[in-house]
């Protein structure tokens, strides 16, 4: 990340797509696409564009590789044409709101009209293979997701639809998943798609603008990716660590023009082969002087992993990939020496305990939480006490940070979706987040519904803050309302 650039400017945008391991085995094409570009507005402001798309795959969407490629090409072309005609050098609140509406409404309508015209033209020129003879044109044949990120020195924004992910990497704050498809009410591999008749309505929920002025002008990096990257990780913390790793790997020693890079090929290939097996695409850019290495403040829920033993270390940079990769189907982490050691030690510990007449007690305490009754968990785990002064101050600082940047409230809470469930189902989780100094986790725990709070937690209710944060926490604690998802990815990879 030691790229040479102006103090407050974006590095050249870089992108790469790789065919997934399962697609290689089955002789299928890469159904992902990615593209980046640089331009200037009518008054000379530098603008960067990044786009990724993921074709659905499967027999029903057998031309989705064409659909994703056309989606990225048209996304960049239409955005570049519109932005090149705008005067953006002096962006104020009114203009930022105008750009947000453009990303949420105007640009998607142009994109969808052009995409549907382009895929129909492709169909009319195409000679159908024997197994698709007699088939009539359908937009579903070309089905694809799409994401677009717009970068300027004064603001950046994103929009899109489908199961893509955007990670924000920072110097002084925990890395965050800024935008992701929540999956509420969705099943299997289903996702929103460009081929839906209601597709233009799907962009609004994934649209946001982030100012880069005043105290919000901080060094950061963005990693935009298709879902093949996320599905290769066992937890959000692994996804965040993997995004930071890819960003560091992508940055060359000297700044080239925006475009495709092959530097990520070994890493992306390993992500697919050891993880989901799916195609993988990323687009990457840095703002300001982003420091390399781990975040200055460790990301919540991210465990500190011990280094591999010397005999397993490889000189190649690919050996530094985060270890939390998982198979898409079984969702099991890749075996590691530390895991094998733990698996070996458990029966030894149980054997020793039985020799001392404590087998029954040891076995009960070693049972996983899902196999204990709530009463047993409460009896074994220490009950949380009221916050100390320093802890209260840390939580208040977290509240102040979110309330001063309300655009970060929703993505920050969405990234903790699993933690809401863990806090509700396991009382010991409240003790863990406090012990780990996970102040956002503590804030979430303190705002549980009344029937889930302990007496000491109820005494901390005065830590509630701005109405927007209170309402967002309340909504996330409510059961998710099922939504309709109309497109299913039949690829199975």
C-alpha cells in the first residue's frame, strides 16, 4: 500500500476476475466480470470507477458470462459519459444528494435499458447450440448481478444489486463490510438480478454517498468483490482480513494507469480452490496514505491466529492468506496444524479427567453451547457486571463515532448480523464482547430487548444515544421480515 500518490487522492483503480476451481473442473467459462476506469468531470475533477458483476450460471442462465461482461462494460461507459458532463469540483450537500439520487435512480434506469438492448442484440446475432435449439429470447438467460463504485477526492459512493460485497479498510478504525446483501428471507443461491422486471427498484437499498471532507477525510481502502470471495470465508472477520490482504497484494510499487492486474492471480485462485470453488472478482483502490499491515485497532470478532510452524511457512506471499477459508457446500474451515492439535488434545484431557473422578463434570463443561440448556449456561458463565468508568467511556466513544457519521450506522450493524443472533442465544456472549473490548458488540448487547437484559445491563440504558442509532439497533433486534427473491443461482459452485 505504499503507492506514490497525492496526499488526498485515489490510487489507480485495479481489477481482476478469475475462473473458479469448480468451473475449471467442469469446463465452464468464468461467469464473473470486473472493470475499472479513470476520467475527469467537466471542471477537471479526477473520477475513478470500479465495477464487478457475477453471472448466475446454471443451465437456465447459460449466457450469464456474456451478461456479466456487458453489465460491467455498460456500467462504466454510462457512468463515465454522465459524470464527464457534470461540474463536481465544488461538491456541497445539495450536490451530494443529487449524486445519490443519480446513483439510486437515474443511472440504474439507463443501465438496465442499455443492458437489455445489448443482450437482445447478442441473442439475435448468436447461433444457438444443439441443446438450446428452439429456445426463445429471455433476459434470464443472461442473468447477472452488478455493483458500481464512484470515487472522487471529495466523496465516494456505491450502488448495485445482488450478492456483491464492499469492504472499507482504514488506518485508525476497524475494517468494515460497508455494503452486502443481507439475505433476509432468501434461500440457497438466490439473489437479485439485472434480469428481473423490477430490477430498477433494487438499486436504492444498496446506494450510499460518503463525504471525504473535514474530519471525514481519512486514509482508507476499498475492496469490491463478487460473492465467491465472501463464500470462501467462515466468518466476517476472515472476510475482512482477506480483503485487507488482497488490497495490499494488488498495490504495485509504482502507480500504473487504472486497469486490470495479474498480481492477484495466485491469491484469487487459492481463494477459489480452498474455498467456494466459485469464480472470484475484485476491484480495489486506496485513498490517501493508507498504512500497510493489520488495522491499528483490531477488527471486532477477529481472532488472533498463531503463526504457522516454520516447516509449514512458504516464502511466497500467497502463504500469508487468511486461514479462514471454507467450502461453499460444507462451510467447514480448512484443516490447520492448530486445529489438528486441538482435536488431538481433547480426548487426552478427557482421559486424564476421568482418571481423577472428574469426567462427568469435565464433559459437561466441555459440551458446546448448542448442547447445553440455557439454565446450565447461565450457571457456568460469570454474569456481566456494570461497566467500569473506562469501559463506559469506550462505549460512549463508539456511540459518538456512529452518531457523527450516521451513514455508517446501518452497514456497521449489518456486518454484525451473526452477533445479534449469538447474543440472543448465548448469554455468555455478553461477557465475551466486554472481555474482548469489542465496544460495538457491547453497545449491541446493552440494547437488547428488555427480557434478554440482566439487571446490571438495564442500569446502563443511559448509554443510548442519537435517535437514528437507537432506531437502527431496535430494528436489528427485531426478527427479520421475509423478502421475496426472484432469481436463483443454479450453478452449484
